[in-house]
C-alpha cells in the first residue's frame, strides 16, 4: 500500500527529468550551433576596414641617368599616424576645468574649447591631426568626456617641391591632380572585414592585412634636379618678375622625366587654404601655348626630310613677306639679306621659316604635326593632361600655315614640345614621356619600359638639324646658353600671347623660351625653359641663360666629361 502511494511521486520525478534531458538535447544538439553563434556574437564584432594608401618616393642620386633602384630615395607622399581628439559634453562634470586642462596640450584657448563643447551634448571634434605625443599627455589627465580616435593622414614631406607633379589627397580620400589623381586606383587601399574577438583581431581578406594596402610608386623625378629647376624659376621671379614658368628636364632616349618644375607652387599639406584653384594645375601638361620660334627646327626638318631644301641652300631675306593681303615681318622688322638654311635658325628669321613652309604641301605639313604628336596628348601618367587638335590649321589658309611655320597660330603643351624635340636628340624617333618608373605591391614590382615611336624623320635629317641647332648655340642668338668644353644644341623662342577670348595678341606680353639638349653629339639630357611674361625688353633672351645654369648643373652633377679641351689662356 505504501509503495502504491510512491508511484505518482516517482512518475512526476521521471517526467521532470525527461523534460530537462529533452530540453538539454534540444539546446545542445539540435540547436547547438545557433546558441553557440549567439554566444560568440556577444564576444566579437565585425568592422569594415580600408588598407593604407600606397606611398610615393623619388630618387636623389646620379642613378637618374638610367639605373633604377640603385640610389637613395626620398619620400614624396607618405602616410602619417595622427589622432582625432573629441569631447562628449554630457559626460564632462566641470566645463571650465576641462577646457583649461585640455587647451594647453592642444594649443587651443579655453574660450575656443568652451565654444565647441556647448554646441552639442553628445559628441564634438576638438582637433584633428594631433600627434601621439600630445595624446599621451592628454591621457594622463584622465578626464571624463575626452575621447581619442586614431587616424591616418596624407603627408608631403617635401612640402612645395614638385607639388603640381604629386597633386594631393582630397577630402573624400580621392587623389586630385598629378600622380595622386592618375594613380588613385593603384595607390588607394582595398576594403576588408576585421573580426574583433576577445583582445585580438582577425582580418578576413584573401591576402591578409598587408594585402589590403595600396601599391607604392617610385617616380623618375630626380630630387636634386627638381630642386635646382624650381630654384631657377624662383630666381627668375626675383630678377625678371615672371608671371609663371616651367622647366622640364627629360632623358631624350627613354622619355624619363627628371624634373617638371612649375612656378608658382603650393603646399599639398595645406591645399585647402588656396583660394586660386588654378595653382593646382600643372601648366606643363594642362595648359597650351603658342611656342614661337622654338618651333622653327620642326619646319626645317620637314623641308629637309621632304628633299625641298639642303642645309646650304640660300635664301635672301628682305625683312618681310606678303601672304595675300597680309604682310609678315621678322622680329623687330630686321633684314638679314642672303642666308643659308642654317642661318635662318641661327638668326631666328621668320620669313625664312615661311620660305621653307611654302615648299611643303599643307597636307604634308599637317601630317607631320600628327606624327610629331602636336595634335594628341602625350599620354604621360599625370592627371588632367590636355592637348590642342589645331583643328583651325587643318582647314586653314595660306596665312595660317605661314605663321605656324614660326610657331604662331599653333598650340601645344610644354611637354608636347619637349617630347617632339627629342626627335633631334634621338635619331628621328620620339619617346613616350613618363613619371612612374616602378610600382611595387608586396614583393611584386612593375618597372616601366621605355617606348619609342617609329622612325619619323631619318637619322640624317635629325643630325642635320642638330648641327644647325649647335650653330644656334655656338654663334647664333642662343650663344648665351653656351658652356665651354661642351657642344650643346638648342633654339631660342619669343612668342606673342593671344588675347583671351578675343582676336589678335597682347601688345605687352610675351613668352620667352629656350629648348636644347646636350652633349649634342651624344645627348644625355633635354631641357625646356619657358618663362611667362618676363618683365624685360622684347629683344631680351632671358630663357637661354637659365638653360645654361640648368645644363651646367646637370653636367656637374652627373660628371659628364667635356667634348673638347678648354684653353686655360
């Protein structure tokens, strides 16, 4: 009888046990993975991260003559760790005390900090770009309501040096202008997912944390040559008050750009302070101009290549030439009388250039412009390059072709001119100019291979024009570019400036330039000096002496041996 009374209790006990075991089986076996993931979810989180932007470097040694990666490097654009200091006003107990303590390390006044913290109760940024040293000081204060956020800023250690070449990283973390703009997709870091789990991080990406970082770019720009070129432009501003100017130095056999200097410049670290956005433009590739007499060697090369003239052919200059109802004159209306073709370049005779052009069919002349690259972009690896199609000339009049023969009424960028001028230094072929010589990603690297055009003019024609250009420097208008012991080839230019949105030319503005290469018989470098509106008499040749200084610097820097002994007497 007693055992019968225990049965309900035993049944109830077994029932409860069965329910508990069943529930445990359901939780641990059937839904075990679900509850496990819920538990893990309380211990970890997922955050999207972006890899670091690639950095930009350039070399500063004599290896810029051709070797890659053998010289010292200097940083042009790097990533710099900094902090964003913020405040949560609702957590601050004593505003005055807080502002007083925080102000000194942040180099801010108590008044400025109070003005910020009263604008919001939840969150307000006090200062960006704060150094780690300052953060360590602030953390020791142990103030409630003060927060720290690590960030990475783009920093340009060389400040204004090569500023139009490098460009800058804009507010949306997108490269703007120059190399930063052109190589933005290569430089910028890739997106990944970071898993944060109990004090350690895991990066979900195919190649890990380093694989998210952008590629590094090594440029052809030589630090020392670039520095000298910019110094010469600053000197030109001081001495002859140029409005602006450019100096380009290039290896004519490969297209390696060793310097691309602009004046004025800007500091990419503080680009937001600039009010004239035009200063961001690289005038060497983003602005066209009428080159003037530096174009005459191309007209001469066309006549020689087509067999219409020889270097010793003669021409009698009367100081002017009539084209339909119009008359063209020499510079300052000079008359030079009987001259050879070489004499036309030596004395920069406008009527002589027209004489040669008139022997060439217009279609042939325009075809040479295409082949020389004057109607297309150079495709240099810099953002925003422009070019002129010279469409007006294509269907132009006799007068248009006549003025184009001496570089007026035809447009190009400075780099287009430099690229084409390599034809004389490079035996009739033209290289493609480039700035990035090497791009590295982890252990891989891509090295730029020079590209040369097909034969555009013969080696004989290129050499004949080179000899004429040597005479320009030796005994012509370019004699102020002469360096004892070295044969240099070059051409002067003084161009009128077309009126903006109007017809004709400004009466009080000129562009003075000199382009040349050396040593003339075995060229190592090619230099263009372009000065916008120097405050000198029109007859002055202000660019040639600057070319001489630039060429002399390179000769000394590279220790180029002389072509002939110099007399000490």
